[in-house]
């Protein structure tokens, strides 16, 4: 019984070490590959599209006979 528990503990430690190493490696690689200018441009585009969507929804609400102007 003790041998089984020791074996399971060793397997758990090895799995945890592999998962930790892979996530650490991917995090380092992802951070190095991202271009700061591209990230800023993508965020700006995302904000612009969200503003357009909000504006279109607002116009539809007011022109559709709802709210105070209906």
C-alpha cells in the first residue's frame, strides 16, 4: 500500500512540474512575440468598433419609437 502511495505522489509531482514548465515557457514566448504597436492598434480598433456598435444601438432605440423621442 505504501508503494502505491509513493508512486502516485511521484507521478503527481512529475505531472505538476511538466504543467508548470509548459505554462511558464508559453507565457514567456507569448510575451516576447507580441508587438506593442500591434497590441495598441488592435485595442484602438476594438474600442472604435464598440463605440460604433453602441451608437448604432442608441440610434435604433430612439428612431424605433421607443424612449423619450418615440
